[in-house]
């Protein structure tokens, strides 16, 4: 593939001199530099996306009542809803 680059004159001269010193072409020098740059910097691992619902907090009054056992004696609908939302 062909492309056009605007290289500042001082940088072009340095690259051309380096290529001549190595006995290669400017194209080869640029391709090696590009390959080196791309190989050296692998993409950083991304953290898994955490849903809004996984980070939510209960209101203090509700949380205190829940810990005190005020809602015991049946299926906790908030738990069912939370599990369903976390699966999405």
C-alpha cells in the first residue's frame, strides 16, 4: 500500500543518513521502525466492564432493616432482581 507522509526536514535528513550508514533504503528503515513501534506497545489489558447494578449500594435504613432480619421469611425479591440484572 502506498501512502504519503510529511516528514520534517531535519528528521528526514537524519533518517536518510542512518539508512545510508546501514546500507539500506529509507523505506526499509521506516518499515523497521514502524514494526518495532507496533510490536513494542501491545494494547493494555482492559478491565472487565462492571455494570451499574454491581456497584450500587442500599439505602442505610433499608440495609439496617435487612441486616436486622426484618425481611426474612420468604424469597428476597431484591436478590432475585439483582441476580437477574447481573446476568445481563
